[in-house]
């Protein structure tokens, strides 16, 4: 098999690997670079070869790389010592340990830190990331015993704009986009961590798909004609809002009377916590409590009490049909725009109030499988939503750069996420990069299986 054919086959396999379901990412059907007869009889006798066997064959064919296997397969304590011995000082005085920095405050992150990891300290993790961001990162954090996050250029660009913005004027919105697994959610969470350290109020929706998909109960809204409540999701969001903003809401007061029934009224001057408790105890009113909380946040932000970050993961879900059926007409599906929760946040995004910044992601995973041809904001949002959200700043998150993927692999080796000796060689690294196209999600899944 000549080299051009090998390259073509390898390219096709790489694309196929990336488009497979998560559970199949680590499976490679055969050694695609093997030489030999290509007749039908030999193909029928060829057995399935695992990825680790493929790595071993590449290793054997590359004698230069074999000398690296002993040092690559050493225990985690030895590799840690080696990394520390290569440390350097950044311009800000923090220590750079090859693939990570000791600077854990995102306020001090600059382009000097691009491509390295920082560790979110346990206090911040417990307060701002109680759900550990997403299942994949939760799995890694449990295995590593810490929560590392890579400092990447898109997050640094957003943070730089925030540092230089005039919060007394209507602030820009940021739309983060990129192909699946490129790191959009991690970029969003890096920005969230920065804003949390600046004492911003966080209005975070971890995943819009949870509101518009799966088994979510719905009821007709009593306060807004033609709208639908999803009280369970609203109740969950209220509890999450109270947890991540506890230091700010403890001294906040309700600014106006809110009447729920003739006998139940939240009076002006009451602690905001009483409004939160009402929403948690009376799930029937949870959607309306969320709307009231957002109005209170807008009022306090307009009075310069604090700054606000609206962080939404999967914004394009706001503009799509849901899988929820109309409560009174089961044959029809509810549009996301007709959900009370979605309507409240859409009005917040278009409010144009001062001291409120919005950073959102759009994801092709929100769309049906037959509508994932592109990952650009215009394609995923649609023309009407695109025009509604304008003006905004698009932020593209690409796959890892060479520096980033190398630091990622060093972290995985150091934390024993990547254990296969053959995969820990230079040849193994090149094979991983080739198979995953440096996609962060694919790299993580592939390394987890080796």
C-alpha cells in the first residue's frame, strides 16, 4: 500500500472516529496502516486489532521512540518531580510547571498562561461549581483528586474585554461556538470563574437541553396566557442560583410587592431569601419566582449594587421545538419560546441594562441529528434568533493547538489517566493526535481507554 493511500485511509478513519458515539470513540476496528495483501481472502482472515496493539506496532517500527517508553511509564511521583525540575517563572511571579501554573486566580491569567492548566481550588469548586461542570470533567476530577482547567485563548479574549468594558453602558453579548468537544463549556466555565472572583452575580443555565428534552413535567401557566410552566426545572434552578450566589443574596431585599394569591404576598423590603424559599417550597409558583428573581437582579444591577454574568450553555435550544407536549393538546409539541423560563431569560438577554454581561454557547448537540451540518451561530440559531441577539461578539473555540495537546497529554500521564506504556511514547502521542485531530473531548475519551 503506497503512502498516499495510507494517508487517505487514515484521514477517513479519523473522521469516522470523531463522528462515532462517545461509547465507541476508543474502538479502532483494525490496524489501518498495516501492509500486506488486499485480496478478499486475506481480509476475511484479518482479525480485529485493538488500539493498544496498533500503538505497539508503531512503537516497534520506530526504534528512536522506544527509548522514551521507560521514562514515560514511570510512576506519577517521578513524573511530577521531572515537571517541577523544568519549572519557570512567568512575568507575574507564579510558577509554571511545564503543563500547569500555580496561579489559581483567573483574574491574573494573561496570554503568558495560554495553553497551560490551572487548578480550581476546593473552596471555589464547592461554591461556584457544585455540579462539577459536566459529567466528563466530573469523572476526571474524581480520578485526579482536583479540578484542572486549561487556560485557552478564547476565554482570555473574553476576560480581557470584560476588564476593559464600561459597565455603565449596555454591554456586549458573547456567543461561543465550535465543533463538538472543542471546549466551549470549559471556556464558559473559565469566564464564570473569573466573574465569580470579581463578585459578579451568576445567572447560569448549565445545559438548556435539560429544559426542552427528556421527561420534564409541564403545566399551563396561570400568570402568562399561552405559556407553559416546567416547575421541576424551575425549582432546580432556584436552588442552584441560591447556592452559587449565596454571598451576594444574603443582604439583598425585595424591591416591590409581589402578589401570588390574595393571601400570599412577598412584601417589598423582605429578604430575597424569603422569595427563594417560597419558590422552593411552593413548586407550583417556581417559574414565576424565577421571573421575579431575574427582575430583582436587574433592578439591583441597575442601582450599581453588583455586576451580573448571564451564562447559558446551549443557547440555540431557546429557539427550537421541545419534546414536551402541550398539556391540553397532547398531539402538539411545545415551542421553547412558549416556556415561561425561556421567555424570562430571553427578555433578560434583550434588556440592554447596564452592569449585565452575557456569555453563551451554541451547540450542534441541541439540534436534531439531521441539522448538524455546521456549527456556526447563524446556522444553529437561525435567522430570526440571530437577528434578535444582535449585536454580539462571536468567539470561536477550535481544537487544541500543538502546545495545548502536548500539555494535555502530559497531564493525563502525570495523573495516570493515560496508562498504556505504548501510548505514553512519542509515537503513541502522535498516534493519539492523528486519531483525534487534537479534539479535546476525543483525546480525553481515547486516553481513558488506554
